[in-house]
């Protein structure tokens, strides 16, 4: 599963998602957008990904 962590009013997040859409990347993909402050708290996000410097932050989780 591909996860994009983003937040509202983030030009970089909007640009990344638009690029993914225009290149057909989202079609047929197991893909999810998680909004900071809505779907996950900022503290929880930083605890989970301490090396993250900001958003957008893309994670690919492997399913076994």
C-alpha cells in the first residue's frame, strides 16, 4: 500500500497528488492519502516517522 501523508493548504502536497493523477499513478494502485491534523495527529505522525522533515511524505508499506 502506498500512503501519502499530507495536510490541507499544502502546495507541495497538492502538486504531488496532481502529478500522481496526471501520470496515471493512482489507477489500480492500493493508495491512500492521510491528512495530518484530520486522519492522524502531528505528534503521532512524528512518533511513527521521526526522520520525516515535512509533508508530503510518501510511504510504501509491504504486505506479506
